[in-house]
């Protein structure tokens, strides 16, 4: 009794609870097959890439298309069809039945062969290239393996290939090799040499060969797969080396893989480098504790040298599986399409490799939306069933259902892309669940742009509950996304409730900026003392708006304000700034000080004012200002410094005004700093000042010590020592005298050193001059006599001539030189002597 209806799925993996994806998908072959199997039972089937051929227990052969529709029907016999064989072209068919009938005929031609044997014929196999005239061959298997060949006069000639080892129950013909199985094992015949090249005995001889038949399958022209009982062998046909042949066949078979399975094998098929195995399963019933037939299994395994690795395993629900035996199942396959047909008496199931659509189906079923989306992206050109957008929307809905709103919103960016309708739909969906904030960060801002209402709706949501988030969106979003007037009014309404809220005020200033109402924005920024106020002024050239707000700017950040005002002098004049700061002298000083640092002359009309400002707010910079300024009125400055008793500044001013003696007196009396007084005297380098300094210090022992230690290089210390009164106690006098002597010795050494350097340099220059004067002088046609101004060399080179050349490079004919009145034979250049210059001076001048 069937436990499942016909509409139920034909595959049911025992690993339903696992996360491992199945490798195959299953469907029943319906349409005409359903109609056939309601009245009859399937006994065998052969698969061609163009059609299917199904044999039944009532002796019928049906040709079907790949959907299971009947295209042709043949009444071959009243009893069971044992085997159907097709050639590779699909134009010729061989059929054998239980009553011994064998037919080989052309599906599209009148060619036909009929034969009836006295025993059941279990197998028939036509030559793979039967369509060709010289390959008109087929084999039949009963008690003997017979080869039929069409010869002369179109007669069919039989010949026995093998007999004597029981019924032949399976034959597979591939290329020039025929493999068959009888009760003893599997043989392979080479049709070229007509030699049997191997015998592979079956492992478990206890199993009845008629109940557990051998399954044969050629993976390629040289690889045979054998399944019998629970044993699998993969054999490779190889060429024997010539040196090993002797009387042996020229080919041999090597078993490259061999392993056992858990269940009995009903069929085999290759799948790339893996194997598909159809298994017959028996199990113990939990209720009756009796062994019964279970659902057959379709496994994909990876062969290993002595074992196998299971890739997938599916238990199949086929109609009437409880009544079937191992021999009732068959596995056929279509090589080009990886289709596997599981044939049982009352059902035909097609197994297909799962494609990318199936993979995505499984991922969606397991709620692995992220992986499904990725798989669809990779294969979007090949998938037919699924759409990337549909998967993405399902993923978003799944995330929303799980409460992962932020992730769902983030995925909207990638999934919705530029589809404004979907964006708006999703935004309203997030609004319904109260999660507008989650999607706000991911809303598109450029290409595409949604309706302004969408952005306004999000901003209102933040404005009601999150001022900081609202401010962030206003900063990040371009101002043209929404109606600025509406949002400004909403912010103003909220400020009525909380007028001092800095976040709202700052956001309102930004909104005013977007709306180009810069004046209002500037007022808010200045009220808030916001750092962006200077950037706003620069960016939008708001200098006309800040003419009456200079004090506010200076109070906020005097450094930045002054730099900005000075950088834009042409827009806000110095006079205007000074005028605005009149009531804030401390800020006025900061501005004028920075102005003076940049340019000593630009603010010269305010230098007099600056004296008071420096004196009041920045005395450390007063003296540098007095030194650097050339426009400062010295009398005014002296008056202010004297009023405030600024000694250093007064000293500087007195010295600058030429009253050095008063300045020195002030240093000595007010500061009582002998070092400073000495330094001042050194700067002025005036003998009278030194005299005043000595007179003032002569009755002050500490001052005398300071003078003795410092004036040795400027004034003769003897003048000071002679004036020291007898008996006056002077601190550290010995050390001071020693220092004076050391300074004197140092001066002597310096003089001697300078003298040596001078002598050495003089000698060096003398030698250089001598070397120069010893060198030859070039005389050519271009030179002239300095006296007669004619060429120095005669036109006739054969005539003798005398030339005098001086070190100064002046040249004379000898006869042109005046006769010397002196006894000395030394002659001097008339030209250089007239200029009162010594010999060689012209050379020195040329070198300079």
C-alpha cells in the first residue's frame, strides 16, 4: 500500500534537519508515463539525448519525449520486454523479450530483423554505430552471447562469443569493447582482435544473480564501472606493452578503484569524477520486526582507491517501493545533460543536478538571504526563476521581522538602488513600525532624490525626539532635498518652548545659511560664540554685515577676529575698526599691536595712542614698539614713561633723544645696575660717558669691582685704578686685577697672532705677484705701441725689431721710449708713472 500520494515530492533526504544542501533535485516523469503505468508496469528503459524508450511487462515499447509524452508505440510481445538498445544516432532500436523474441529495426527506415529463440533473451545491444553499413552488428544474451553480423546478400550471420557460464543478464557495448555479465562474473571482449581481455569474478556468490543482477556502465571508451551486490569496481582498459604480449591479448584490464557499499546496487552512472549509485534497501519494521523493503536510495560518492566518500544521499519515495525487489530498479542516464532516470515498475523519477535557481531556492528556504542575494548577483545572467530585486526585498522583510532594523535599512542602499518608488515604499513601511530613524542615515541624497515630503517626514520625526540627530541630518543632507521654509518654521516653533537650546539655535543658523539669510545666521552664530562664524563670514563675504559687530567678534575670539580684519582691510578699513573699538581699549590694543607687527607704517597715525595702550595693557611690548617705531613722538613717549616710572623705557628714550648722560645717571641711580650701565656705555662708545661712569662709581666698591671686570677692553684700567682712594676695601680686588692682567695678556697674544697672520699674508701675496710677473706676455698683431699707436709688430717679420713690454701690459717700440736721464738702467712705463702708480699696479687692478 502506498504511503504517499502521487502529488507528493519524490525526494526526501534523511538529512532534512541538516544545513547541507542536496546535490540533486527530483521530479516524476508524468504525462504519458503516468497513463502507461496506471495499466502496465515498466520493465526497462533506454535514454537517448533526443527521446526515451520505455519497455513494459505487457510487451509494449513506448517512445517518449523528455516530458514523458508518448510519441510512438510498438506492440512487440505479449510478455515482458527485457531490454531496449539504441545506437548513438537514435535511428535504430533493438528489443528483446521474455518469450525469446528479438527485433532490430530502424525507426526511420524499413530495415528490420526478427528472430525468436527457444529461451528467454535477457539482453540485446546494437552496435553504437549501427547506422553505418559496415557496423551492422548486434549481440543478444540468453544462455549464449551471440553476435549477429549482416553479410553478403543482407543475411544475418550469428556467431557465439561466449557460453557455458549461465544466463547472460547484462551487456554494454561501447566503441570496440563489449562487456557482459553472466553467473560467474564480468567479461570484456575486444571486437577488433575478437579476443576476450579480462574476467572480473563477482565477489558475493551467495547472492542470486537473477535477484541481484550486475550493473554495468561505460564511463568512457576505456573505463567500465561494475556494480554487483554491494561491491563497486572501476576498471580501466589499457594497452599491453609489446614486450609483454607473447600469447596474451594486446589489452588488459586494471581495477583502479574498488569499494563496498552499505546497500545492494541496482544501478550506476558517472557524474564527472564521481559516481551516482541507485541502491536497494531493506530494513527491519519497527512494528512487526520483520524485514521489509524500504525506499531506494540515490547516493553520490567520490571513489577512493579502496573506499569511497559519500557526497550526498537521498531516500526516494517511488510508487509501490514496498513491493519492489533489487532487480525491479534500473538507473539510466543522459550523458550530455546530467539527467538520471530511476525506473521502477510503477514509477519513473528523473534526478537532475541542481542549478543556480535551485541553489537560491534552497538558500531562501533556509532563510539564508545574504548568501542567496550574493549567489543571485554572481549568476544574474544565468538564473531564470529568480530576480535579484525580489530576493533583496525578501531579505529586507526578513531583517525587519527579526528586528534588525539598522541592517535592513543599510541593505536598502544596495538592493533598492535608484528605484524611487521602492525607496518611498520602504520609508513608509519603516514609518509604520516606528523606525524612520533607522533608515534616515541611508536615504539617497543624489541620484536618485526622493520626494521632499519623505525627507521632511524624517526630519520631523527627529525634531520630535532627538535634537542631536536632527542637527546631524541638517549638516549631512543638502539643503535642496526638503522645503527649507517648512523646516525653519518647525525649528522656530520648537525654540519657543526652549529658547536657549544651543543645538536648535545652531541648526537654525545652518538652515538660514542654506536659505541665504546670512545676516540672521551670523547673529545666531555670534550669540552662540560658534567657531564657524569666521568661516561663514569668509565663505559668503559678510563683511558689510559685521561692521557693527566687531566688538562681538573680538570678544568671541580676538586672535581670529584680528587676523580676519587685517586680511580684509579693503572691506573694513583700519579707521573703522579702531573707531568701533574706541570704548574697548584692551581690544583696540590687540588690533593695533597685530597691525604694527604686520606693518610698522600702516597704523602710524595711531602710534601715539599705542604708547598709552602698551603702557596700560602690554608693557613687555612697549620697549620693542619704541625701538621699532619711526613715527612715535619721543617727547610724548618720554612723558608717559616718566609718569609711570618706566626706567628701561625712559633710559632708551633719553639715549635716543641724545641725552646719554641723563640716561646713564638714571641707570646708576634708579637701577643701580653697574652691568647695565657698562653695557649702555659700550653701546654709546663715548669717552665722556665712561668718565661719568668712573666718577659715579669711584666711591662705591661694588661698582668699582664691576668696572674692573668689564672695562679692560674699552678703557685703560690704570685710569680707574689711580683714582681709587687709599685704604678703600674693594671686594674681589685680587680677582679683578688678575682678570685685567689676563685680558692684557690676551690682547698682546691677539696682536702677535694678527701680526704673524699679516706677515704670512704679505709674503704669500708677494710670491703670488712675483709668479705672475714671471709669466710670459702674449704679443700679436692686435697690440699697438702706446707711444706711436702703430702695430707693435712690423709688417715685415724678417726685419729685426725691439719691443719693450712692462708688467702693466703696456707695450712700446724701444725707439719710442724716451732716453732715461738717470744712471739706472731700469725703465718705467711712461703711462703708469704719469699716474703715480708703481710697477705691476695695472695687473692688480685687472685682478680686482
